[in-house]
C-alpha cells in the first residue's frame, strides 16, 4: 500500500515538473516575442541581455509551486529590468510576471494576493513612467497598471470560486451524512416501536392465559370437562404467545415509556372504525374482501391494521386524491392487502420507496414473516401491497404474488 502511494506521488511530481518546464518554455518564447515588438530595443548588446533576463524570469516560474512569493518578486524584478534597458512594456514581455501574480492569487489568501498585485503594479508602472522610452502620455505606460492588477483580480476570483464550490460540496456531504444518520435513527425507532407492539400482544396473551388458568382451577373439582376445554384453550393461547415472542427483536420497552394499555390491541376487526375516521377528514375509502376469512394471530392482525393505517395516512398527506381503496384477499396460507389511490401521476410522492413511512411498513411486514411492495401505478396514483402469513413466522406460497 505504501509502495503504491509512493509511486503515485512520484508520478504526480514528475508530471508537475514536466508541466512546469513546458510552461517556462512557452513563457520564454512569449518574452522574446514581446522584446521583438520593440524594434529599437532588440539590437546589439541588448539582444543578449533580453535573452538572459527572459531565461531567468521563465526559469523562476518553474519553481513557483515551492516558492510562490520569491518567484513573483523575481519575475516582477525581471520586468522592471526590461523597462530599465529601454524595452517598451507589453503583455508578452511581462507575461512571466503576470502568470506568477495569477498563480500567487490562486494559491494564497486574498490579502497576500492584493499586496503582491499592488506592489508589482507600483514597481512596473513607476519604472515605465520614469525610465521607459517615449512620452509619459503614451497609452502603453498607463496600460502597465492594468496588466499588473488584472492577473491578481482574476486569480482571486478563481480562488473564491474554488472555495465556494468546495464549501458547497462539504455542505452537500454533511447534509447527506445527516440524512443517512436520520434514516438510521428513524429505522431504529421504528424497530423499537414494532418490538413494543409485539410485546404488548405477548403480554395480552399471557394475561389471558393466566385468567384461563384461574378458571380451570375453580372448575377442576366441579366440572372436569369444562376444565379440560379451558386447559386446551390455554395451550393454544400460550403457543400463539411463543410465536409472537420469537418475532420480537431488540429493546422491547424503554424506561420512560408509558405503561402498556389495558384495552385490546387493534386489528382487522377495527378496520370499519379506521375507515370511518378517514372519512371524517374527507377521504372516501372503499373496502373489498375476497376469499374466505381466516383467523389471524395477534401479531399479524396488528401488523395488517398498522399497514392499512399508515398507507391511508400517506394517501391523505401526499396523494392529492379524495378516494382510496383497500383490498383484503384471503388465501389458504396468507392475507394479501392492497391499498391504492387515484392520485395524478404529476403529484410528487414524497414517501418514495426509500421514505421513512414505507421503511416502517416493510419492517412491520418482515417482523411477522411477510413482505411489502410499493410504487406508482401506471394509470396514476400509488399502490402499497403486502402479503402476510396467517400466523407469525409461517411460510407463504411463493407462487402467489400480490397485485
């Protein structure tokens, strides 16, 4: 691993060196071209001086990554030397200094960039006005000020843009991390809530078995046959409680939770009252039953009720429709529940397949050995379909699929 990282760093360093040499060569050519624009200056001994100064300035640019401030000072000094030797300043002649100022502004802070830009502008402009050939009123001398300040301004804008994009990416990553943590927290809370509901069901069975055992004790001497019947009922009740207890996972009840309610837990039998409660808020719900109804274990009955409740709640919040349908289809081994609404396809469904409400419904179905599917209907609206075993943990027929 360390050898691979070392090779990568070496390859990156070689690429940077090659890029620096190519940039220095290009700037050397531009500087010589800028000196050729001054026909009076590039003659005799000045020709050698121009080549030496251009070479020194461009060679310094290659080391900008290690010594940005020093390289900027050297290139600006070389630009001043060009002016002192009698060359008229132009962008090509001062290109090494301009590139150095731009890179300094990109890689350092704003204060350093503007200090370097203003100092360079003062040095180059002062040299042009005092020692440059021609009149003080030549436009080229005034333009030196713009050539010295422009690279710093552009570099500062580039650095600010990069900083803004980095901040946006950081906020996006932090928001994504927060959403993932929130999703995990809500899933954990939903699992605890499911476990608590199952615990309440098991507690209900145990209380019922205890009451039946008390009746059996009183009937044992007077009516043994009735006592036998009660004992058989206790066996069935405790078997159902054991199945519910196996499906319970995680923490069942937190210390600050209220005491378990004494009223029976809701189930499919309370579906008419649930439908009526949604009709009070303007949602027309139609219920259709197919097949011969079979008794459900307490955990499955509660899960079926909660899934229908959550699905209809999502319809009232997100569907943009005033009607919904609930289908209950009984087979030999399972119950298939389908909840549909007729919302428009243009209505956005916030509770997408990755939404928290659907996660909770899937968790409920999986806790009793069932499965749940949800998605948009081609004709418009949304469909939630779940298949549940008649008793907790029992297998379902795989060849039958919910529609």
